[in-house]
C-alpha cells in the first residue's frame, strides 16, 4: 500500500484528545475511520456524522467486544490499515500508595486492553500482508518519574510489547511504532483522564506529593499542541519506513537524551563489575 492511498484507521479512545483529533484529521483528508469509545455517541458528538466514519462501542477491557469491533470494521470498510491503540488513563501517586485494586484496574485498560484490541486486529493485517500498529505510550514509558511509577510501568510494558511486535511482524509486512508524547495540552491531567490514588503518605510529600502539585498547576498549560501530534501521526502512517519509537514534544526529546546519557555514564562506571559476572570459559563479548 503506497503512502498516498486511502487508509482505514481503527482508533480506540476516539471521543476526545489525541484519538478524536487524529480521527478528525484522517477524515478531513479522505481516509476511512473506525472510531471507538465506550459510548459511540460521544464519538458522534466529537466528530459529527460522516460517511467515512464508523463509530463503535468498545470497552477495551472486554475481549469479545474488541473481536466484534474488528469484524464490524472489516464488514464496513474491507480492511484495517492503521491501528491506533490510544485508550488509557493515568494514575498519580507514589508506588507504595497504590492499592492492588487501583493497579489492577490501570493494567486492565492500559496493558490488557491494548493487548485485547491488538489480538483482534492483527489477524486482519496478517491476511492483508500489511498494516501499521501505533501504540500510544508516553515519555513516561521511557523514563519514569516520582508519582508516576505505576502509570509509567504500564507504559514500560507497552514499550516492551511494541519492540517485540516490531520484530515479529516486520517479516509479515506490518509495522509497529510506539509513540512517546510528552506533556500536551489535553485533558489528561483532568479528573476525566487522571485518577489520584486514594492513599497519600506524608513521607512522600517531597516526591510524589510534589508531582501532584505540579500536575495540578500544569493542567492546560502543557507545551505540546495536540493538533500537531495528530498531524504527526498521519505523517507516521504515510511513512514507508516508520521508526520503532517516535518521540513527540521537545520535553520528550530532552528527557530521552538525558536518560540515555545517564544510563551510559552509569554503565561505564560499573562496567568492570558488569563484565566480571561472565563464566571464565565463556566467549567474551566486546565491551
């Protein structure tokens, strides 16, 4: 499929934020869009009625619904060219503050839900011999922060899954990209997208507590432009050689570079210890 051909998009969490903006821009250029949300009427409210739009009910936690939605997409449009795994939410607080219920619920959406949708769509792409899976991660999927540890752990999981899928699916003609946005001016820091842990421990007031204060003050002042992110995803979809990772936002670029430098410096400091653990009769790898 060439880069200018009409594409069929399957987007989760498409009633607002990145999902709705990406769907809107895809429709504006003449693509076909399957836009999903737990209530499809919220998709219609965001995007309006459009002949190239199929709004579907989808709770990504329900595997049967993901299979049905993928079948409905193919019945309507014949194929799925781009999957955007966008559905998810945030959880704010120290790792110790998180209770088992909060952690489990977050993983059900951010990780297991993503896997449900991916398993439903990949058979379609494998039959086609083409497709592009875009997993929306975060700068927090590459470098964690105090107060975001549990949320970041779900995005670290998405990063690991995406790397493996990229290698597994490349021989089948399917691309996989994990997208790492920084702070964009969406509703992510609102209560509609961000859950605060019920427990707060005073000992973490200077770390996770400081992050809570930052999140409250940063809401709707973030540097990233969501419309420009949506345009970047369209550009990504048109690429014949898309990256495994795509960092979006100057804050993400800065954070990724800083982490890469830190890891390299720390590894160099402990290199002798790292290399000392090989068996004496093992073939030594170049340091």
